[in-house]
């Protein structure tokens, strides 16, 4: 279990150092959106396992705290596909009061990614407190549909667990998969979020056949060995009605 957590942390730190970022701003509020896929070398005509990272850093240009984050939407390019067939499911009742270690013990076979949050808490007249929370992402179903169950655990200033459900919807057009979640008010009740980052990655085997939770190809035109494509469109909606979004362009190489 400790080895699993260490590997997930190493993966997050690696992507944090390499992900490019785009800036979106409305008034005094702005968000640095970041994201990356790995590896960049992919087959032209078949799918291969990939790792996807999405990040948002929230700031204001004034002395005011940013409004509460209420909703996150991530639309992934239609070239990427999610495959959870045969992957175990995690239920909210299994992890709703669990620490990160307990959540892994209960739902480890359903693990599909990890991440973290950073927040500033109001300390009641004293200096604000920086809070960091661990995020574990599990394969789930909500309302009979495919979903991602995010387990958020923090130890300071007091141990606490929160669950967020990311609903998955398959759509047409340039972006074929929409992942969205409404955040509970408790995440912003005594402060505000400044950063959230999520990484999706899981390889597994079903009946002797290899699967990947998320896979993609590099659809470069014939005669070309690389392509630029809209990797993802990310949106964040806030309690004051503002929505900030960015479409991230990335490149891939055709793997020989």
C-alpha cells in the first residue's frame, strides 16, 4: 500500500514538472490550466495506454479571496477512449469515512488515478492555514452510469474525508468524453481552493487480456510523423457565476 502511494506521488510530481499551462481570466479572477499526456509517441492506427494529467491553479489579481469553486468539466479529445470493462467498482459507502490508506485497502482494485488539492483556510483572525489534500480516483457507477469517485483526504488542521463524484458522458464532435463534477460546499466553507490536479492512469488484465483505463492513438495525416491536436477543454465554474475555460493544444508523434 505504501509503495502504491509512493508511485502515485512520483507520477504526480513528474507531470507537475512537465505539463504546459494556459491562462484564462475574467475580471480579477484567473486560472492557470495545465495538462499533459504520456507517452507522446503513439501508434497511428491503434490504441495504446496513456496517462492523462489535468491541473487548475486559481488566483486573483486583487487582495480578495477567489470565489468558491463549484463545478469542474473536462472534455477529452475523441481520439482518447476510456475502457473500464471488467474493472472492479468502488462504492461511496466503502470509503466515505476512510483515510487514504483505508480507501486503498477497501477499493484498491478499482483505483484509476490520483491527485491532490491545495486550499487556504480561514483561521479566525490568525494567519491563514495552507491545506493539502490527497485525492484517490476510483472506478464507479452512479445512477447506472460510468463515473469516477474521488476520495479527498486531509490531515491538517484536522483529519477529514470528502467524496466527489465525476460523471462521465460520451458525446459527439471534437471532444468525445465529458467528465464533470459539482463540488460540495464543504470544500470551500472555511476557505477557498487554490489548486486541483488529477492524473488518470491504470493498466489491468481481464481474462488474460491487457486493458488500459484510458488509451489513445496519434492521428497524424498520411505522410506526417507528428500531429497537433486539441487535447482537452477544461472549465471551472465559480459561485459568483463566472466560468473560466481553456482548450489545450498538444502534440503527438507516430510510433514506428
